[in-house]
């Protein structure tokens, strides 16, 4: 059930029945010379809506701007500072709880958001407001990604390219796939560390055109396979979460309240 397409009376009838909401999040940032800047939130929204359609749970509009300042050297990248992002997502989540939602899955497609979504979930968990967890699509199907790509790449690589080929093929600049591969980096994780220290802060310091991997390996057919597998994982997570009693998900008090002295 996609919230923006429903009327308030329709939502009033349904939200009382379902206490779980799916929130797609991503970013608007560079994804090389071949993919649109909205790649991450487009993937998140497509997966969230498909899973919501299959299960009947509520899906909110996407939150398209994330923590992306490490891509600032590339034109068009948009970002908010981490505290602003955390506070916005927390406020948005508390808004959902006002309407009866007590379980939230952040369907995330941007690595820069992960730690901040975990922090928001921790805040909501500690005060007993809601149980909110972050889900990253590619982390749900790592074996399949390794199977279909020789050089997956962590950003703007063939896995994201294939997903956008499946979701919105018209947005992929297919004539720039070789440029993306040849002007980027295959990404060797050893290259970013010196004597145990991470030495870079900006994506441009790792890849001249901002992306990694061999984008020429991507096809719409592989994208469809990845999309279906990730959706299956998300649906399973939603159903698992829906089956849990809320008291099982929220923390138990660790310290008993101190007795008063009666004065």
C-alpha cells in the first residue's frame, strides 16, 4: 500500500490493521558517467513498493537525500549533514508512530546512511517508541552478487547498473559503460589503508570518475534476477517482523526503579 496514492479515509481504514511501515531511503549523488544521480533512492523505492504490494504493508514516499558529502567533488551531488539526517529520520519515524506504526524497516540503498539509520533505530528502541531496523538490499544477497559478477564494485558498479537497467533502463547511458569501467577503479580494499589507517575522505580520491567495478557486465536480465532475489529477502524480513510480538522486540528494563523513602 503506497501512502502517497491513497486518500486519508482509505488510510484510516488500513493503518489500524497494520502496524508495520516500509520507508525507502537513498541518496541523490554521483554514480559515474552512466547512471543517474537518483540511483540509490530509485532502487530503494522500487524494492520497498514491490515488497509492500506483495505484503499489504504501508510504504511511505522515499527520502531521497542522504549523507553523501564524500561525493561532493562531483557535480550535482546533494547531501545533508549527519546530525540533520538523523534528526529528520527520527522525527519522520515518530510521525509514523503517531498514526499507529510501531515497526519500521528502513529500506536503504546508500552505504553512507547505514550507521545513522542504526543510530535512529537505537534511539527509538531505547525509549520504547518503536522497533526500527535498517535493511540494505545488496547485503541481503551477497552470494548471488558474487556469482553473477566478477568485479561487483561497491559504488556505481555492475550490481547497481543492472538494477537500474531493470527498474528504469531508459536512464542508463549504455554508451558510457566502458567509460565508467575504464575511468573508474576496480577497488582493492587494501588500497585505501596505510599501516591500518583509512587514508581517504572523498570518493574522488579513490576513483577518478567516482565508480568502481566492471559496469559492462551488467544486463537487464541480471538486474531482474537481483531485484527478485532482494525483494524475496525483504518480504521475508517484513513477515518475520510482523509475526513478532512488540514486547519481544522492545527492551526490558534492566534496573528496577529505586524505592522512594516515603518522604
